[in-house]
């Protein structure tokens, strides 16, 4: 508009400039008003904010006070007074026992607070009474302790006096045969025995006092080592309960460790190297385990069974801790009358008491667990250790209170005195009977070695044989199990268990004129409870037993009817009686043969029946022979 130069434009420009100045002035005014109003709004906002902050702070204070009050209320609610810890009488009993002055039923029954106060008063009175009673008892206790101390001092001073009296009375004890001092020492030592041996000792002592005064009882071994073992076992029992839970946890961790991830070859090689390093240590541990398995208790019990002017049998009982069995070592001593028998195999300590109460060779452990224990440590079979540890017969376990049974699993290995009582007397009698029978058998064997068959000692048995016998014993010698295996029928007897390698074997020959037979005898270890087995064969070898029915019938007569050769259970001379019977039966065998014309015996018929039986049975009344 200025460039145009027009006057109208100049007026217009002036008007617009005035208008622009007014607008600018208004704009400044409005801007100032806006700032003033904003400042006022901020001031009002600050005032309101202060009020809100004050109200919020008051709210927080109130909430804190509320929380504090709740805590205090909870403390009051949880407050336990000392009276709550008292075991007060029940309300019903309180009103029954408490006097009226304290209980006041009219006041306390409807008011729980007054009721509690009354119960506390009654409890206080009762406790005062008990406190006075306690004081009286404490004074009595002190008096009693003084009396006990005085008496203990008296007993302490009495012990050396008693020892002096015992020492002075030793000659009297020896003269009267009353070993009081020795029994006291034994009784003190017995408490450190293994439990099975202690059961044996107690029952043996009772048996000696009542039944057999000649039974000698003694305890041998290292008493100091037994004491150490006894106290060590007690300590182990105390610690076993605390370690059982720890062992269970270790077993679980070991079980899970076996299921860990597969190892690399490098780790395996490292482990192999460590195994080689520790191989010697492992061998030492294995050797220690083997020796520990065969560890014997330091103390042992010895019983000496005596028969006057005949024998003494000393039985030394050992207890094997880890194997949980008992074994016996046997010493046989014969008196001067039978001293020549000491070197005989019949009195060998390994077989003298074999099969005493049952079929029992002693070569197998009565505890089935021992087999697995030996296999685990890769040790030799059990029978290889018998010479070292003794013979673990079943009857040894029984007299020690362990109820091991042949061919049966043991239910409990805890010693029981009733088991010992049941078998002890039987075992002692069986040992004496075994010794008597062995002495009688040895006497018979000595006579047979001189080709003389001992005559029957009992009058009742003398009439069981004819007076005249033509057959004679022409030879007698010992034999072996290998010799017996060469016989035709022996294998059958061995398979049936009738004969075993533990038997005593003899061979002999019986002749009558030109006829002769070979006799093979097997004497069992439990002779004479089990009769000897006699096998016959022709001496010339032309005929054999399994082919000759007549000779087999003679063999059957001898072995099947041996009970007739015993008198009222006295069978110690059964062997010689069976040989006597063989003599006259062989006479009958020869006389009733098809080629024999002589008849020196009285019998009705030579043979009878389909099996052509011969008259082997001797009639004591008519002195003649009959068929069975």
C-alpha cells in the first residue's frame, strides 16, 4: 500500500497501524491477565495440596495407631499367665476336695474369675503341704544315705577279712572237697562269656549240683581280652541306634549314585588307575575280613565227663562270633586199664562223637548263612576249617541253647536255656554210652585180631547160640572205603546212605573144612545203635553174591535179625554176637548144601518154601534149627 503512493492508502495504513497497536496492547493485557490467573491457580492448588497432605498424614497416623492397638490387643489375647501352666484340679474335683472356706460355691460357681482365684488358693495350700512333706523326705533320704555309707564302709572293711578267712580255710575246703574260692572265681569270670557259652555254663553247673558230681566245669581263655570285647560290644550297641538313620541315608544316596549318568572313557581310566593304587589296601581289608569271620571268643567252657576206672572225655566249647555257631574240641583219656586203646582209630577225636544224637558228621555248618559268608569272601568250603575251629556238631549248638536243626532253616539264633535243658542230660548220657560202646568194640576187635570171637558175656545170650560150632574165623584185618567200593553190591548201599566213608571197615574170612567165605563188615559211627553191615562172598571167587541166592539169603539173615542178638538194650557186644551167628549159620549153609551128606545139626528139613529157605533160626528151647 505504501508503494502505491495513494493518499487513501496512507489513511488506511494509519488506521490499521492504530488498530494494530491497540490489538498489541490488548494482547499484552491478556497475557498479563493469563499469567496472574495462572499464578493464582497455582497458589490455590498449593493450599489445597497442603490440606490434602495434612489429611493424608493424619490418615497414616490413624492407621499406625490402629495397627499398634491391634498388636497390643493381640498381645493381650496371647498373654499366658502362670496359672495357665499349673495343672489344676478339675472343677468337679475342686468342689469335692476343697473346704468351704476356699471353694465358696455360692460366690464362685457363677463367677469364673472368682472360681479361678479359689482354685489357685486351693492349689497353693496343697503345694505348701507337699513342700513340707518333701522336706521330711529329704531329711529321711539324708539319714538313709548316711546309713548306706556306714554299711558300705563296713562291707569294704569286711572284704579283706573274708579273704583272710578263705585263705585260712583252704585246707578245710580241700579236705571237705568244697571249692568255695574256685567257684567264686568261676562265677566272676562267667559274666564275660559269650551268651551261648554262658547258657551252657549255667546249665552244666545245675546238672553237676543235681545229677553228676563228677562232672568237672572250667572256664579257660584270656579274661582281659574278654572284658575288652564285652565293653566294646556294649559301646557298639549304644552307638548303633544313632548310626542306623545315618546308614539309611547313605544307602539311599549310594543307591541313587549307582543310577548316575554314564561315565566317559577318561574317567574310567582314572578310576582304574586309582583301583590299582588301592589294590594292596583292598587285599589287606579282605584278609582282615577273613580273619574276623573266623574270630573266636576269648573265653571257652570245658566240661570233663568222667567214668570211674574207665575214661575221661574233655569237651572244650568255643563260640565263633561272626559265624554265630559253637564248636567243640575233644580230648579222650583212658585209664590205666584201657591205656593201650589210646592209639586206636576208634578213639579219634574227629569221629568219637560223630552221629551222637542224630545224623551229624560235623562237616557242614549248622548255620546256613555261613555258606554265603564264606562264598562272599571267596574262602574255601567250611569243612576245610574244621581242624582249626573245632567240630560244630548240632548237639553242640543244642547244649549252648541254639536251636539249629538238620536240613531246616533256623528261625532264631538267640540262645534259649530251655533248649539246653532239653538236651544237656541226653548228651551227657550219650557221650558216656558212646565211650562204653567204643571200649567194648575195641576189646572185640583185639580178640578178633587174634582170630578169637569173644564169647557172650550175658547168660541170656549164651543160650542163643549152639554149643558146638564147626566154622572158625581164619583171618581178620582192617579195610578201607576204597576196598569196600570194589564189592559188587556196595554201591547200592552207598547210594541209599546205609554206608558212608565215615564207617569203620574190616574184612575177614570164615572157613569150615574146605569151604570158605569172605566177610566184609562196615561198622557205623553210632555203633551199636545202628548194627554193623555184613557182606558175604565166596573166597574162591567162582560165585558172586548177586548171583548166588543162597549166600544172599544168609546175608539177609545176619543183617535183618540182629535185634535178637541184644539183651534188654545191652548191645555193646553186637559185633561178636553177629559173628557167632555167622559161624553156626555158615555151618547150616554148608550142611544143607546140595553136595553135603553130613548132618551134625538137628533140623526138620534142609529147605522149605519157594525161595528154598534154610533153617538159620536157632530155637533156644529145643536146641534145633528152623526156617523163618
